[in-house]
C-alpha cells in the first residue's frame, strides 16, 4: 500500500523541479498572509467585542508573517498557526468554514515538512497539489449528489444575495427576475428553477467542470489546460461568491501546478488584495461584502 | 526523511481524501449541513435557517410559549446556531431541561424544530418538523 500511494503521489510531481523551492516558500507566504488578513478583517468587524483569546490570535498570526517571510522560526511559526487554527475551529464548531480546515491542513504540512530537504519538499508539493484535486473533486461531487444544480435551483434561490444578483442578473430574463424577486422563501414558494437553456447549461457546467478538472489535473498531458481553466473557474466563482480569502489561497495552490513559478509572482498581488480588504474594513474604502 | 514522518503525512493525505465520504454519510443519515465539516459541500445546497416553536405541557393541555426570558432565549439561540451546522445531530436537550427548571408548573416541554428545505425535484420550499419532548 505505501508503494502504491507513493506511485500515485508521483503524479503530482513538478514537471520541472528548478523553481520548486521558490514555489514552496512563496505559497507558504501567501497562506500566512491570507491567514493574517483573515483574522484582522474579522477582528476589525467587531473590535469592541474581542476577548483575550482574540488578541492572542492576532498576535500569533501577525508575528508569524515576518517569521515565514524571513525564514527565521518559520516552522515554529507554522506550528503556532496549527494550534491557532485548531483553537479557532474548536471555538467556532460547527460553523467553521471549510477553508479553515484547508488552512489547517496547509499549515500542518508546512510545520511538519522541511522544504529545505529535497525529499520533503517533493512530498510537500505533492501534498499541496493533491489537496487541490481533492477539494475540486468533492466540491463538484457534492453538487452532483444533492441535485440543486441540474435545473439551476441553487442559482435561482441565491438571487437574493447581492453578490449573486449583481453577477448573474444579466443572464436572467426580466420576467424571470421579477418572478424570483417576488418569492418570499416560505413554505410552498417556488419553483426556484431557471428557465433559460443557457442558465441550465451554466449551472451544470459548474459541478461538471469541478469534477473533470480535478481528474484532468492528474494527467500530465492535460495538466496545463486544467490548471489554467481551474484558475479561471476559481476567479469566476469568487466574483459571485466573494469567498475571497479562500479564493486567494486556492488560486495560489492551483498555480503550484504551473511549470513556471507563478506562485512567487502572485505574492505581491495577494498583498495588494489583502491591503484593499483591510482598507475596506477600516473604512478607508467603500465597504464591499466579502467572506 | 524519516519513515515515520512520511507515513504520518501519507495518513493525513488519506484522511483528507476520505473524510468527505464520512461527511456525506453524516449528511444522509443525520441531515448535517453539507456546507460544514470539511466535506467541501459549499454551495451544494441552499441554506435556509430553521425556527423553533415551544409548548408547555400539563396533564390536561398544552400551550405555546411565547416570549422567553433572556437566559432561555440565549439557550434557544445557541441551539439554533448548533442546529444550523449539525442539524439532526443537535438536540435541544439542554434547552428542554432549562425550561423544565424555569417553568415549575408544567409537566413537560415540547420543542418543535421547523426546517425549511428546497425540494430539488420540484423547486418548491417544503418544511420538515422534528419534535422533541422532555418530561419530568
């Protein structure tokens, strides 16, 4: 069994190992910065309600940033972030967002595996890419088995959300928009289904693409196309869903599939994005709802 | 790399890949919220909050409890919060016991959880109720 698992994980090896160390470090920086941004933007939303634990969390996540960036106490910082994420998940259970579990998985790998060693760096990158495939696949599978995307039921239902309405309203006919806006979400209301073929196709394309991209990422021949389309899918989804923290991290993880070191190039855009979100929370920019 | 470390990471990867199957099972068996518990089911199902109605039970009759005192309202809110994630795995036992302690004249408490759900086949909203009774 161990041999088979290692053979399977070899599918996730880099096409070229030259930029591996840079990719690994850059992704660690991205995850740490996003974690920092996440805790700060959440805290700024309810500053007067913060307790000792919250301030300790801010101290840990903030001090982790220079440790990871400078590589002085990097793995110790990740060990602290493991503890922090476990605390956050427990304190907020069962409402913890799934991306928190993914973050725990990432920082756990960063703490355990020393990417200065070639064999551990290899396993680290294999594991990170494996996580992308798992999340994509199950995200599509869950939509398939629950059945709310075959006739656009989820999209029709979600039009009450501002982000969905802004992004998707142009795709609905005026009559259908009027019909959906007249529904109140009470027993007997509906039907929450889309009428147009284009919307039905779009709705089914979401789950189908998630599952197929996960499988295409496994095959070297289709990997380039798969990661490019997956990156586009994540950007498109986040424009609607605005799960921006998850989106930044997952997009960074998808870029690990690229032959060139696009992850390092993504660091500064991530910094800029996080800065914008912080400025929104501080009231320096118009507020936009994001998660 | 030490063999132990390699095996530990392999175990973590296997758990990461297989846990969503367990979560899907919990969803099917206990109606757990597909959005939660690391099953990667975000945006799979419309989320509609549940509501609760409470009745006090005596030997002869039952009467619906209207407004609750602050501490019981907090317990009710906490139960609804847990219910939002765990659905069928979250039971209002603590709330029921607190209410029995607070309302000394009643023999029992009936808590009815009303969970709206979008039927994927019809696209219509239906309601499912789950009733819990707690007696002295």
